[in-house]
C-alpha cells in the first residue's frame, strides 16, 4: 500500500497557478505528477481562496 505524502508548498502554488490558467484537474495532476483525486481534493479544499501562504506549510 502506498503511503500518504503531503503536498509541498511549491505543489500547492503550482496547482493554484495552473487552475487559474483554466487547466483541467487531470492535466494539473499529470503536470505535477500526482493523482487526479489528490489534485481534486486540494482544489476543493482551497476553492475560492487566495494563493497558499508559506505559513500553511
């Protein structure tokens, strides 16, 4: 079984930037090298918020 690995601050920023450029969730996941469900959870968790801050890391 795979172990869970938290997203890095850089990955969260990448997700935010790619979503703002209207890239699909699957394309974002492929670009960052993560599963589509992980990118979906991150987008849902941070829907409508400003870019992640380093303090969240």
